[in-house]
C-alpha cells in the first residue's frame, strides 16, 4: 500500500513541476498557483520516501533512476525555456520565476537521485 501511495505522490509531484513549466510557457489554460509551487517538491520527496520504506535495494535503485531522469528532463525543459526567454524567442506570460524554481528544485533533486546511482562493485 505504501508503494502505491508513494508512486502516486511521485507522479503528482512530477506533474506539478511539469504544470509549472507549462504555465510559464503559456501552454493551455494552466495557471501556476501557490499550491503547485508547494506540492511539487513536497509530493516528490514524500512520495519517494513512502515508496522506499518497504522496497528492496534493487527496486529503490530502479525508482531512483526513473525519478532522477524525469526530474532532470524537467530541469532541462525549464533551462531551455529560460534560454529561449533570454533570447526573446518566447515571452513567458507569467514571467520566468517558476522556470527558475523548477530548474533549481528539479535540478537538485534529480542530481541527488542520479548521484545515488553510482556503480556499486559489490552488486556486480
């Protein structure tokens, strides 16, 4: 049950980050309210913690790889949007603050997750 709840919270956390980027780019009818800003890191970290409580080390490694990859892609999308905004190729209707936030949060969490994936000689 914890794994299901953790996985759902993880998915919602990444979705909140993606919605922050989408809102900054003016995609669809998305509006980045304060709740998305709060829930993005909260759901990502809490979901990961819930998932790994009862998981085996190989499962934790796979989840860490998947989550860190998703977060790094999210951070890269925010970075690309920031570069395009700086070059005046696009003008974010809500400003770039949420892009900087996603870049920082997703970049740090994704990099930390990726750092845990270093090859362990004991595991073969």
